[in-house]
């Protein structure tokens, strides 16, 4: 094993683009040898900052104090989490799915830029637009951070792009009542006023209300059919 490492080190000294060599070696190990090849984190790429772009649908915002704390964390501890991206081949750009504020810290602070040679640690996933938006929401919700108004706007986009209630509840981890509130916020529900939820999507609270209503109705003689 030591001979192999020595051979790699020796070859590394002869390579002109050392960063490219390291990236290709890391990619080869992940794709060809690693048992974790299906996990994006297994193949982190260092991407030039000017090739990484924010998406236009993230509902999450970070307060100024939290952004300062994030800067301090990256300054002292480095990047401990990669930016999650999708690759736009036509434009040769990496679009952020999660990690906008880690990207913003480098964009706004030259010392962080210099410390990392102007490159961001990124992992790349391959998803369509609705799946990308769902991934962004899942990352935000898992950290307990997302804005209701931004969340409602994204739900509207998912509905407008063809996902149904079941898709959204399943992919975003929403209860039917949560989705209903978000649809009311956007006004989307008015387009589907006559659509009923399937029984399988009824929450415990909805079932209890239905049960109480049926019990009240059965005890009222005026509601019975003679």
C-alpha cells in the first residue's frame, strides 16, 4: 500500500493541473471503488465561486446575527458542510439547492474567499425542478428554518408544475392541514374548492372532528330519515 501511495505522490509532482488531478482521483475512487458511491457526500467537488449560483425559489432567510455567526464558524472551523447543487450543463453553472448562505459568506468576505482559493465545496445531485424545490424545503425544514410566505409560494409553484396534494405531502413531510393552510395563503385553493381530500390523507384531528359531527348528527332526531 505504501508503494502505491508513493507512486501517486511521485506522479502528482509531474502533473501540471494538480487540482484537476485530485478531483479526478477523488471522483474515480468514489465512482469505481467506494461502497458509498450513491451518496453525494462521497464525491465533494471544489467549484470556483463564479460558477456557483443561487436558485430563485429558496424560502429560507437568515438573520444578520446568524449570518455573522456563520461567517465566524467558517472562519475558525472551515467549511464543514458542502453546498448542495445541480449542474446546468448548457451554462456550465452549479445551481444551489441548499447552502445559499454558506455561498453568501464567501461571496461577501474576501478573507473566506482567499482562505479557500476562491472555491466552494459542492456536491452535485441530479433532479428535475420540482424535486429540486422539494429538496430545498426538506433541507430547510430539517433545520427548522423556512418562511411561511416563501413556503406557500413554493407550494404554489409545485402545484402549478403538476404535483398533486399527495406528492407534496409525501415529499415535503406536510400534513394535509398544513398544505391546506398554505394553499389558502396563495389563493390556490380557490381554484379547487370542490376537491376533497382522500381518506388516507385525513389527519387525526380531522378524523376526530368528523367522528364528533357524526355522533351529534345521529343523536338529533330532526336529522334522521323517517
